């Protein structure tokens, strides 16, 4: 068999510098996940290394643009940086990237058929977060934002996982992204308000008698709104229940583990919505490990039964 690729056997002592560079880039992205995304890290831990590294690169890029929006720069400068982040995506530039996140993302794009429009959606959604004050008029407006910042990551994940039905899996991954982001919004009501962000829609605030600054009104009204939104949030998880059936065993375990962590947080919000006003609700590392092990066991059992 002939090949155009030089065999390392020709010179076994010569390092493959390109592979070393890519490996270092992936390690850089994986460290970002370990430090900044504990929930995500537990979910992707069950994946094969190539998929785990790919999702780490995708997360690292998403984290980068999110950090721009969360920073202290004026809005105009944030938007300029977000535009640059979009323009420097590997498939939009002629020169090879030299930034480790972009080096890894370039490799992911070569290995997997990434939907590039998902990155467009991500940037558009994060641009909303770059405003000095964030507010949404309707629940439909909020859902559109959730699809942009979280549904986009769901669709990119499906591209990495592979699936028996791309069209349906992408739709359900998008719905799951909405569900996960709504849980984040409920969990972070106080923290987001301190940043000038009110994600709970104005129409819902008015419906429950809350002011536009929900923390300035009666706590009982906000608690009822949180409880109501949690019920709607649960419906979005139900919409995505069929996603795992379209994935292989390890990808299904990853999705199940990640979803279970967030649904456990939502359980606590539903039981005691006032907890949201006292501080961020989080699960212990032990609880996340248990969830991950349970997800692996459940998916394995389903595979054996089939």
C-alpha cells in the first residue's frame, strides 16, 4: 500500500511537531473545562478521548466569548472583540491559527462536520449579554436567546457524537439547550441581577406583580414566578427526552449525566424556590460523580437489554 504521508518508521526519533502542537492545544482547552466547567467536565468524562477533546475545544471557545460579554469593557469594545472572535474562527481565515483554542477548534472542524451556523448563533446570543443591561420582553424572546447560547452548543455536540437521525437529533439538542439554560437562569437570578441582567421576561414579571428589578419587589411574588418558570423549564426537558435514543451508548451516557445534574438542581428549585434568593444552588462533586456512574450503568443496562 502506498501513501503520501511519510511514515514515522522512516525516522522514529523525529517528533511529529504538528501532532505535538495539536495535543498541547487540546490540553489547554481541557484545563479550561476542568477549572471553569465542573458540570460539563463530569458529563464529557464518559466519552472517548477524541470526542471529549473536541467538546473541550468547543467549550473553551464558548467560554472565551462569554468572558468577553461578562467583562468590564464598554459595550462597543465588547462587540468589537466578539466580531473579531467570529472572524478568527479557523474556517474564516486563510492563515493557520496560532492560538491554542483556535488550533484545537481547527482540528475539531477537520475531524467532525461542525454546523458553522451554530457559532453564528452563539455570537449573536452573547452579543445580547454584552449590553449594559439585559432584559427580555417575552418568554419567546428568552427562548430564542437560549437557543442561541445553549442550543448552539447542543447542536455542535451532536455533530461530535454522531447520530442515526441528524435532523431530529439537532432539534432535540436545541431543545435540551433551552432546558439547561433556563435552569441556569433560575439558579442565577440574584447573581445575574447584580450584573445588570434580568432574564425573566417582562411579561412574566408583570403577570406576577414583580417590578422590572425583581429583587426590589416582594419576595413572595418573585418566588411564585420562579416556581412557574420551573414548571415551564420541566416541559423543555420533556421535549428533549428522545435525544439519547439517537446516540451511541457513551454519547447517551454523557447527555444523561449532564442533564441529570441540571434536573437535580431544578428539583431543588421546585421544592424550595426561595433557595434561589439565598445563593447559588450547586451539587457536590460526590453527587455529580454518583450521577455520572448511574448514567453509565443505566445506558449500559439498556444496551444489554437490546
